[in-house]
């Protein structure tokens, strides 16, 4: 009896012992972006994950998990998981499907795509990747081996515009070296919600005495730790950055030696920033002039200093690239670029991770040069994008579907496609209904999957193998901790199976995932077989990180070989070479007539800590934390409209309107309202015109447009 009681207690406590039959198996959580994939200890009994914890020996998360990772079991075993390949049987978009075998599904896809390639050319087929991102190099290679230049991803609205801005200025870029910086300028970043492993390191640096300047319109968890908070009007980042530069130059706080030796166009830049005195910058941004002076002085005189930005808040504006150019120019202006403790450049080796290892991801993914293929989608509209980003610009897909210029788009193969990512999401949905053939691969039966002709079920990271590298020099080859659920498969196995049918001449893809990974890792002398010996992962010894100030030997990888205050590339395509400030297309200053009817600034897309876009809204644990969509409105604006927290309100823009509940809060400044995206009950992006885009990057202006909020009745 005592033995039985002890056994029951062990089982109830989910203690891994031989007696309980519970094992701990190592894997990673891939719910969110590759910079944050945490190590997972999966407690497995009888082939079922019964508990998850963070892996303590993983140096990136050191045993911690965020709310998303903690809900992994709900994610894996959710009722909405796709269980078999599906073939549409009803009208397009009806969501009516019949189960089919994998062989039939793959054969049908290959047959349709080959037919379209023969009739209209391979460029008529788009290959797209949303979330997760781990399969991107393999999808890109499949697209190019097939002959299509049109590989694209959700990076058409995330990250790449910041890269464009940084590359226009420097040719490359790097994050702040947190362990060594003494002042951190955090510009519209919220690592407590979007990069929790970094947040812990940031607080450690704060305890060592690092100063923090936070820039952004919202009050975030970082605000209470900041020495200065510059609370600007959304979309005015460029004007604020130019105002900071004005203070630095006027007070001789800039790095004269670096500027004279290593920059292009400083004289023009210096003359331009004269227009942005602290008082002028205050009139544009709303940030008090004395705070602008204080922040500029702190950042410029505290050495070394680093700049931390997020993937997209500064570029989700119709003036985004130039705004971001203005703020990243501050790094060079103060001599903190590629310096110890400044913004240190380490080229990424695999899936955006930089750690000093040398991989061949770019060479692998680009199996055919663009010169041998048709122009990419958006190349005629966004030439700078296509010069600096090795993808098509996905925001232009609906326009090219409708115009069929310069050629028709007839098919799309999507991995994690979400049409709600596009501004004017209804416009994108209608456009997808116009193409001949749509395939979507996903874990769940999403609304985008319901639009498809064939739907394929993908695995979670618990059910497949994956190569993962970390900034700390840690590498893991995960192995499945449970068998694939139902009839699901790994994304990369699906890709390689398609390669057998579509591109048998490709020397790598048809041979499978491990062969491809070994080829990619070869310069670092790593192999899959070797990594399999370390199920929990391993540190790679003797990694040689690149030196600081690499430009002193090789110059900058820009057309001039220098950091460019005036961009050679922008000048070549007829755009202003300076980081020119322009108001958002819709703002109280640029469109005062529109602002009379829509007086509030609407910003969307901010992150909640338990959601990653739309991926965890279906999980009961995370959804219960904020079960209903809501709009945040300042008490001052709510008061004049008679709105209280919990009231139903209607948000209207010049394009459309939606109904949500109000949350009255000081987190948003007066004149601004904030709404979180991706709730399935509302179409936030329906409020935005499809062409409300940055003319350089094609990025949507999600974070600065005009709206009105009024009290209304509920959804009935």
C-alpha cells in the first residue's frame, strides 16, 4: 500500500523516474521569432507530453519560459490541429475539404505547379513563409530551383525595412553589445514582451549602472527602469532623431574624427539638422525640448553607448525607412558604430542569429541568381527593396494578382500564410480568391487555410528535428520528443518531398534535410551526426568573433565605402539621399482636413506578452489573460467622449470601422489610441488602405494613421 501511495505521488508530481515511466526529452519552443527560441524540457509519458519546463543548461533562456512557451501542451494538442492533407471539395474559400493521402496531395501540387510553370513561366508561382521561420532557407531554395524569383515572407512587414535603413547608412548593422555598453538608447522596443531572454540581460546591465533612454509613445514595462523617456507622437521618430543630432552637432558632442574620416555627406546632413532645433523638434514630436537636450547629451557623452531598436515599430510608418535612417545615423555621429560596447557587427550565420560561426545559409538558399530569373514582385515599384533584400516584396502581391503586370500570379504555396497580415486584409483575401491554385501548410485550420485548394498539416517543434543556433555560441540539433501527431509532417520534409517532384536536378534539396544542413554547416566543421550526440545541445568552442571597427581595414560595404549620411543608392533611384523627415501620409499636420473628422492617431501592432501575432489566440491559458479585443485610450480623450473602461466603442478610419471595448489608460498619451492586432473577432488591418505604404520599403503604416473613437452599442 505504501509503495502504491508513493507511486501515485510520483505520477501526480510528474516526477521523471523509471518507476513513473516519465522521461525528460530536450527540444526547443519555436512559437515566436528565432531570436527567442527557448530550450524546453519536455516531460513525456507513454508518448505524450505531460509537462514542460525551460532547459536550465540552455544558456539563452537558462530554464525560464514565457507564457507562450508555458502553454506549449495546449499548442501541441489543440483541437484545431490539422490531422491529414486536405483537398478542397466546395467552392473556393468555403472551407469544405476531403482528406487525402500525402502521396496524392504532393503529386497534385507538383502537377498543378508544373502545368502553371509550362503555361505562364515559373515566376507565376509565389512561395511564401509566415510563421514559424525555421524553414525559410529551404523554401527559398525550392522557389529558385523551381525557377521562381518570388520567394517572400512576413519580413515584408517585419525587420527588413530596418535592415534597409541600416544598410543604406552603413552597409551592414549590429545590435548593441549589452554586456559592455554604459548607455542604451532603446527606440520603440519592448523586450519584456517581445524578447524576454534579452530583457533579463538588460536588467543585469542596468544593475551594473547602465543608463537607459527609452523612446516611444507608449508606457511599457521598460519605462520604470529608464532614466529618460522621450514620449513622441507616432510617426515622428525621424524629426526626434534629427533634433537629437542638432544638439550633438551644435554642442560639439559628436565624434569629429570618425565623421571626418569615415562618412559621406556630413556637410549636407549638418546643414539639414539645423532645421530641427529642440524647440522645432518639440513642436513636431511633442517631446519637451529640455528632454531632447538631456537625452542627446547623455547618449553622446556616455561612452560606449548602444542603440537598441525592435524589428518594426520605427518602420511601420509611411515615412519609416527615412525615420530609421535618421535614428541609426546617431550611432555613427557619436562614433559608437562597431565599437566595443556600441553597436557591434557580427554577420548572422543562420536564421538571423549572429555568434561568430560561419555557415553557408545564403549560398544554400540562393540556388539560382536573380539575373537568371524574371523580375521579382515589387521590383518595379520598390527598387531599393529589391537591391538590398533578397526576397520579393509580398505587400505588392494583391496588386500584381489584380493587374497581372508585369506578369500574372497564378499560384501561391504558403507556409503559415495569414492574409490578415496585409493592410486592407479584406483586399488581400479577395485577391487570393482570384488565383488559380493556393496551397497552405500550417499546424491549424486557419482562416487563410480555409481559402486554399490543398492544405497540408505541419508538425510542431516537439514532433520534428531542427537545427538551432544561439548568440551565445550554443548549437542544438533537436530530435522529436513525441511522434508526429495524426498525419502531420515536418515543414522541411514537405519541402524536400516537393523538391523530388519539382526540382529533381537540385543537388541538395531532394536528398533531405540532414544533407542540406550538413552542407550549410560545413565551414564550421559541424555535422548533424556530431550534434546528435548532444541531445540538450552543446557550446561550440574557440569561436572567433570578428574584430571591432572592421571598417578601418575594409571600409564600409556601401557604394562609397563610407558611412553615408547622404545615401548613394537613394540618390541613384531619384529619392532624397538625406534622412529626410516627412510627416506620415495621414497625420494632424499633413492632412488637417482629414484630422477634423478623425482627430486621433491610431497605432496598431504592439505586442502583448502572451500572444505572438495570431499564433496563441486559440490557447485557453493565454487567451484567458486578455480574452477580448480592446482599444487603449487616454483618460483625457475618453473623458470628452464619455467613454469608460469596458464600454463598447467604434473605431473609424477613412476606410472602415470596427467595434471593440475600451480600456482607459495612461499607457497611451493624449491624442493617441492603441489597438492590439490579430484577435480573430476583429479585422484591425481592414481599417488601413492597401496602399498605405512606405514608398521605399513597401512597409505598411500600421503605427500612424488617423481615426475617431466613439461610444456605441455592442456587437449585436
